[in-house]
C-alpha cells in the first residue's frame, strides 16, 4: 500500500509506496512506514497492504525470515524431531518420511546454502525435513513383463458324506 505525510494533497497520496519487506495498512503516515515488518512465514513485495495475506504467505512446508520481500525468500521449514508425525491426516495410507540430513541452495540470488542435520553427532542439531511428495518411477523397458495368471485350477466335487 502507500504511506503519506501529514497534510498531503490528494494527488500525492499514491506517490510513496511502502518498501519491500514491510507492509503499510491504509492511512500509514510516512514517519511509521518501517514499523510494519513483514512477519515470519510471509513475504512482502513493494506496496504490501497487510501483514498476513493469502497472496503473500509462503507455500506449504516453507517459511521465511522477518522482512522477506520475495517468494524466493521462502525456505524449506524444518520439523522439530519431537514434533514429527507418523501418519498424514489427509492421506492416512501414506506414511510420512523425513530426511535427517539435507542441504540445498536458496533461489534468492544470495548464493546461500542451507544445511540440516538432526543427528546426535551434529554440532548444532536442527530439525528434519519432511518429504512432501513421493514419486515411485517405473522403468517399463527394464522391468519384467506384466504377469499374467494362466494357472489352471482343477476342482473335484465330492459327494456329501453321510448320505
């Protein structure tokens, strides 16, 4: 959204956009334009009007640092070892898997690499990374041909005993 100086002319009210990393509700004065830091779990591009907004919330299983300005600032959220779930409530037949060690590079042009290690050998143990989707590929060219049950079963009818 925008911020304005006191006693500004109506034509000037749309000239000062709220900076990226911050949000400015309607009517924010210029002197408090930096008071609304973008909260953890969201990103606030230029002219963001609210702290929590469906359009600026980080995707599922991700979070962000405070004052994040772009979607690329969202990073994978780790799960505390004590908070891990075993069964997915939405898909109860799928078990939930976690990576105890994981490393990846951020996509925000900072050349930052994030590492997660929940092992007891880690100097600073972190949470674990939840597997969001499982893909079970099948290579049909190197697999056995589909099995066809061509077994013949013979049944013998026996007369009733004791008749």
